[in-house]
C-alpha cells in the first residue's frame, strides 16, 4: 500500500528528434540506421525506467522527430514505445513542439495518430490546455503550452504586438484554470530568456520566441517542465518552483559534445516538489585536436596521437582537427585507416596557418639589395629586433665567405 501524502512520480523528457541523424548501416531488427537506433535505445532506457520505478505519468515536452513529416518507420518505432507505456496504464502527455506541429493549425500533425486511434492513456496537446489526472498517489494537473504555429504568431503579432507577451498571456490564462489546492505542472515547448542554448539554434524551423522567467514564476506551479533547448538545466536553482529543461536524450552534433544527456524524475507534491536528473549512456562525441606546426615530422606526430585515441574512439562519433602550416602535408586516408575502428568518423578538419606575405609597396625588387630584402622578410615574420640584427650579421658574414 502507498502511504498517504506520497509524492506523485513523473518522468519528464523532450527533444527526441528521431531521424535528425541517420548515418551508418541499417539495424536488421528495426530497419533504421544504427545512429537512429541510438536515439531509440535512449528512449527504451527511459521507458524501462518508467516501468521499473513505478512512474505515475510521463511528460514529453515536444519535438518527437527531425521534422513535421517523419518517415513512417520512425512513427512506427515511436508508437511501439508509447504503446508499451499505455499498456502499463501509465499516462503519457505529449506536448507539441516546433518540429511536430504544422504551420497551419488546421492540418494534421505527426502526433495526431494517437488521438485518431484513441490510444488509452495518451494525451496530445496541440493547443494550450489544462487537464487533471488521477493516479494511485493522488491527483495532479498539467497545463500544456505547446509551440504556437507560425501562422498564429504572425496573426497575433499583427493584432497585439510582441509575441513574447502573447505567450506569457497564454500562460497566465492557463494559471487561472488550475485548482490551486492540487499539485500542478506547467509543461511547455518554448525558449526562456537567459537559458543556455545549444545546437537547437541551428535546427529551429521558422521563427522562434522566448518568454521571461518571471512569467513562469507568477503561476501556481509546483514544477515547470520545458522542452526546446537541448541543454539540461535548472533555470531557478535553489528556489521554487523548479524550472527545468530536461535537454535531449541523445547528442545531435559536436556542440553537445560535453553535455550530459538524460531525463528528469520528478517527485511532485504541493509546495514540496523535488527532482533528480537521470543520466543515460548517450553516444559519446570526441574531438581529437592535434597541433603539428612545431613538428619536424608532422605526419608521424599526428598518427602517434591518433593511435593513442583508438580505444577511446571505438564507441564515439569522432572529428579530427589538425592545426598545421601551409607547407606541411597530412595523408587523410591514413587518418581514416587509423581510426577505422571508431563508431563514425564525422569529419577531418585541416586548420592551415597561412604565413603572411610581406609587401614591398611601390618599390621594385631590383632597387633593394639583399640586406634590405632579408630585413623586410624578418620583419614580416615579426621577429624581435635583436634577433633580426643578429641574423643579418650572420648573413653578411656568410655572403662575404661566398664572395671570397
């Protein structure tokens, strides 16, 4: 028997982005690429955790797929996992993100299939709304603020002004609809001013907007569950309520190389909500940077460094960055051969340091003697004056010996 007053247990995640990375050979069991399989494996980790921990509900805060028109195979794989939660009687709240919802609010979205098939315990929010859910640990409320369609934003901007204030007004309206005596969660997909962002800036579809943190503090919320930004973060540390971006379950690109990935377990109680970040074993991204500018044998130095990373690179998506001078050469095929055991070699970047070309101005070369030319060359190299004088002294001695 569950004790009275026991917190309601929620799982909060977002930004799955199935299909955003699809390289690698196909997985024979699912038919998706092995990189997409990474994303599905992380979702499996979450589903299994929800089942094993006795979660009361799962909150998904937007962006299920790469885009608004996902491949059927991706829809099928997501449906398998949502159905698993549904069959266990765990409510799943799906809040539409900018990658989920069409520009025209009358068009169907990729999430509507759950509504059309009336999948038990699955609730889709394409528009702002409030719902009350009964669980074995008590009742709670979800106020959903999905990403508004672009067409709606433009219309409202023309009518009222800045879009940030329009969204904040909608959040205030949601706050007025909840029962202040029952634990409540605001679940949304939008940006917040001051939040640390990452790769999502490069994959936003259409216009973007942000709301102020104060708009989230003004309501009766016991927890604010957010999606849209891929970096896990608490925007209200040490204060109440927790305002949490769960971040994405998998790394999208190298801008997320050092970020922790996972989901959030929430212990929801009126005025006493707590939470834990649950990390997952996301695919590691690894940048190997090698500076060979000072090396007599640049290729040898590079290959030795790569060999030292072979074991670490085995599970990783890898990029190699070589800093070199313009006259140095590197065999890229050899680089690929050394790292052939890595999960995926994404790119080899050659950062070439160009030597500045010194100019003679309007003077003809023939009008300058060897000493003047050599001095100008050393100055272009930005050598200290004392070094230049010493080099010129040795050069003059050398010329004299040659003449004799």
